[in-house]
């Protein structure tokens, strides 16, 4: 099978998965595994790869995401324990005193927490810091969890431009320059992005308020099926541990500190946190078994989805199908438009983010577009900036980014609902950042 056919197979695979998810035909895990296996079978039957090679691709893909799956299982368990023990009830009451029943204030607080939480450049840790803290408040005020996710991912998208963030480092390595040097060029666009993130919180806070959200709201609860399952035990008074409130707060802060500053796997941090939390709050095998079982449903569902996404990424990425897809897309750029490469790629970055994982985007697509731009005298840095800034805005709504599944799982939202609610807004944010870069002369033609 030649490169063009491989690229077409890749596009067909992704489109089929997106259609299955958006039409609610099946759960994400089955869609990822089923469609990926069909694509893998085609690769074998056409003699492109052997069964062993395809097996190795899938093994590598699952290996890339297994840490995220483990992280999700133990983070759900840890925060479930803290919820059952009543820690979040006290925190929520304190936060509510600060913002009252101000829906817009809650939205602003979400944005600020996400901005601060993403200073380490880690998407998973930011979701783990922001969503468990804010989701109960959203429930109390009858605000939609899709709004929580939108505000969160907008803030994370612009903060992900930091020089120690993965995308900026990848782009800098392709360009052969220091990440800090690239970041200093990007900084004015990032500043505009932060303003847009705060505006996003204000606008969507107002939208929720207009919709009727608030402490006296008569709105029906929605989109919380998974959360209700995991939180059901928190309603049982015998699980509350008010005397251990300060211990639990201290343990949670220690876990968050270790997530940000300790150079160990994030899932290990939550594993140790779960051990300490269970032993102190719920001594005895019988009670510990009850707690673990009560949170196993949501954890297993999202962990299986993440591992299934690893099968999908393994087939497409390890086989270099995504690189062939990048070459095909680059070939469609008309010669007459080559001079406007940064503008074109900036406009298309958000849709492309839905198709390409981070590595294939920067290591597969970026070098191809830089070489195309070179023939038209386009500064490679300008192409890279457009790709980094505009692509980052959509990082955490992409179904090929494992952290996205962590976010939707913690919020109890279906990924299709997250994409539907966020895609056009995030694309708009991306375009505003692009225009800002052109106006501020960060990007020139």
C-alpha cells in the first residue's frame, strides 16, 4: 500500500471514529478498538505490515497511555475518598462564602485556578486540581459541567505555551532553537490569550446566569450520570470524617504539591495518596473494599477508554500513517498561497488538532510545512509560531490527546458533548490569537 493510500486509510479511520462518537452509536472504547482493528486488518491483508508488526504498534500505543489510565484510576479513587470523607463539602462552603452565589464569580475562579494549576505545563495535573474542586460548586449552582470544561481547557490552551510545555519544546527542537527563545516571540500572543480566557469565563458565566443557574435555580440536573455513581456514597453520613478534615486537606495539598514539583510519575503520587487516605480514614479491609468498589465504575469506564485510545494511536502513529496524512495535507496548499503559510496553517490548526496527536503534528506536519514555506521565503519561526499558538488552543478538546479523556471523565461529560460545546468557541479563540499575532507583528508575511 503506497503512502497516499495509507494516508487515506488514516483519514477514514479518524472520520469513522468521530462519526460513531458524535452519533452516539457506541461508547468511545468500543469505537476506538473496533475501527482501529479494522484498519489494522486492512494493513495486514494488503501486505503492508505483518501481524507481528501491527501487534507491536498496538503494544507501543497502549504503553504510551497506560500511565494516564493508571493515573485516572487512582486519582478518581483518591478524590472519591476525599469526597466521602466530607473534605470537599467544607472547601465548597468556604469558596461559596468568597463568591457567594455569584455564577460569574465561580466561572472566574475556575479560570484562575486552571491558569495557576497549569504553570507546570501538565494537562492531567491541571484537570486533577481544577475539576474536583469546582465541579461540586457547579452542581450546587446548577451550572453545566460542559461550561466548566470549556473554561478550563481555554485557560489551559493558552498556558500550555510556556517554554517547558510539550508543544513549545517540540516546535523549538524542530527549529533548532532554545524553547525560551521561541517563547519570548510567542509571549505577546500568549498575553492576549490569557485575556481571552478570562473573557471566556465572564461570557460563559453570564450565559449560565442567563440560563437560570444559581443557588435558587429550578433547572434540572443534567450530564452528571457518572458523577452521581461515584458520589453516591458521599451521601452516607457514616463515611464522613469531620475530625480528619485538616489531615485530609493537608494530604490533598501534599499530593498536589508532589504532582507539580516532584519528579515521579503522577500515578505513583496518587497511589501513595490513596494508601494513606484509606488507612487513616477507613481502617479495616471490609470498609476499604466498600470504598474502592463504590468508585470502580467511573474509573474502569474511563481507564478502558484511555487504553482503547492507545490502540488507535498505536495503529496510526507507530505505522507512520499520521506522517503520510501530514504530507497529503501539505500537498494541497496552492503554490500561489505558499507565501501565506503561517496564516493558512493558523486557520486550519484547530481542525488539524482533532486529527493529529502532538508528536505527529510537530514532528510530522511542521517539518513538511517549513520546507514548503522555505521555497516561498517564509520564516520558519513564523510558521512554527502559528502552529504552536493556534494548535495549543484546541489541545484539550482533541480525541487524540489522552489528557482529554481524563478531563471529561472527571467532569462526568461525554467526549462528544465536550467537543460539540467547545469546538467552535476554541476555534474562535485560536483565530483571535492568530490575528493578534499578525497585528502585533509577531507573525509577518
